C-alpha cells in the first residue's frame, strides 16, 4: 500500500529492537564518556536484544561434504580484490576492550570501504561471522573473499596493543602485519587515529601483493591485471616506467572507459613527465592530464582519489584556490587519503603557511609510512623549512628525501640549494652535478611548474642558489 512502511529482514537478521518498541534507559547527566556506567548499561541492553538475533553461525562441514573451492576461484569473477575484516579477538570478560575491539573493526571496515580499488564485505556479514574455529581458507570461502584482516586486542600492564594481520586466503601467507601500542586510558580517544593508520597501510600492502601476482602473468589482459600492472610502473616513477604505465593503463581504459582509478593514474602519470621536463609540449600534456582527471571525477564524484588527482593537475593550470579545495574535498570523502594530505602540504609549502605545510606533510608520512611517494612530502617539508628561514632543517629533510629516491634529479637539486644557502659551496656543487647527470635538459619552464611559488622572490632565491651551484638552466 502506498505510503505504508513494512518491517523486513535480510538474511534472517532481526532488527535490534522490536518494531514499534521503545526502550528507555536513564542518561540524564551523562557526559558523553563511553566508559560511563549509564552508557555501558545502554550498550548491554542493546547487546542483549541483539543476542536473540537469528543470524546463522558458521557450521563446520562434515567429512563427507565436498571440499570448499579455493578463495581465488570464488573471487576471480570480481574486478577488484575482495577483503573481509573479521571480529577482533580481545581479552575475555573485559567489557571496555570488547567495545573497543568492535569499534576498531567497524571503523576499519568503514575506512577500507571508501577505497574504489577494494571490495569490502559488509559489516553485518563479517562481524557476525564465527571466526574462532575457522581456518583462513574456510573463512575466505564462507565470505567469498580473497583477503582477510584479523585483529587482536591485548592488554599489557597500563598499555593496550592492537595487532593487525592482512592474510592472503589462497596461500595463508601474512601479506602485512603491524601493531600499535596506546595507554589504556587513551584508546577510546585515539581510536580514529589508530584506525586511520591501519587503513592507510592495509590498502597499499594489499595492492602491492596484487602487483606481485599480476607480474607473474604478464600476458594476462584482464582489466584488473592491466590496471594493477600499470599502477606498479606508475609507482616506480621513472620515465620509462611512466611510458609503460601509459601503455598498460590505456589498454585497461579500452575495456572500461569510465574506470575512475585508471583515469586517475593516467592523469598523474602525465604529470610525472611534465615535472621532469620530459614532454615536448607542456600545454598539450597538461591538457591531457586535466581531461583524464576531470573524467575521473565525472565517472565517480565521490571518489577521493579522483578529486586528489584533479587538485594536483589544477596546480599546473594556475588554479591554486580550486586545487586546494579539491584536496580538502578529497579528505572530506576519505580522511585516510594520505596523498591528498601530502599534496595539501606541498601546496602550502610553496604558497601558504610553511609551518602548517610541515605539520600536514608530517601527518601524511605518519599515516602512510611506506608510501612510494613519501619523498615528495619530505621535499615539501624541506621547501617549507627554507621559506621559514631554517636552512639546516631544510637540508635534513632534503637528505631524507634523497635517501629514498637517489635517482631523482630534483632531490639532488634540493640538496644543492639548501647547501648553497648554508655556504657549503662544494657540497652544493657536487649535489648539482649529480642532478644534472640524471637530467641534463631540465628547463626553467619545467622548474616553474614543479616549484609553484606564490612569491616570485622565493622562486628567485631557489633559482639563483641552484645556478650558483652550477646549474645552467
């Protein structure tokens, strides 16, 4: 009947409270603290009601049942790798840690679900799953996924340790493991911070595993394999790798012209050639990058990575306010997007508050400590420190960046400029010489695009110090 609401259930799950039923508990005077007795009473009441749910538990197969198919066979039909977050193990009879464990798993599911590169099993399916006696292969088969996240909460004196394992369901290998320790009385306040750190690490680790698998079958032309191999070359970030990335990603785009992650990588790959001065027509290449990034946003307006890529491209067109807005939009959509945070730090390093730039870049490094582009954020910190008048600090950050990518010429140039401004002329000359050897045709036009200073005096300071070190551009 039109205008009439009917209660329905899916998968046999009952609503948490009876239809039209209201449960009242006194919360007068509650100050919002989750450990308060009033709040715990409410949670216990809701849990008691949920305890009557008819969600089926996993039943172990009998010996005469056929063996379950492999997780890979189940997940192969999906374009993206599939993952489930299992209920976290926690100390028995510790109600506070039970709340924390459930909230942590719930937040990780929500964080991973923001990624357009993963298929994440719903909270209801994964957190209601009886995982205690299930093997990895069985859990993957039951939940129809390739990867599992298992977590454990342990109390050690006055600290709580959160341990996370990312497991490949086909091989039972641990792809990545990590832990974080926090004081017991701070875990609830720091839950968001812990979760963001975990989410930022799980996705790159999982996609790195997918890249390894794709590399074993280079002739596989399925869309996902083309995409993940293109992504592998993009992250390597050499000019030959950018060329290979373009080739693979364009082939992937032919199979799915509206795949936002493919469009994002094509846009960013173009930028690598622009910043390196390897393109013959800057305006044409910038236009291509803008087209790919705009198409990505149009294809998936709620994809954080698409807005982040568009923001980066807009810096090359001089639309810095809009570029900043795109990075903030990317972070609104996915607070765990470390590249957006790092790019915002880079923009501020050249055009805003250098102290805020250092804070944002440091936070990007903390959230994604093994990111392939961490050197970019360190270079931003070096640039910001120079603008703040602290060349010693700037040189330290420049050396940190160079230690990660000694094959990048402009990191040698960054060291040269910092050294020159400190009066270390011989060190500056040697650093500049190494940079020129890596890219002898780097032009002033390319430098201006890669170093978008708002203040012309800041740009002049950088260029003059680089020329004093031996650069002829």
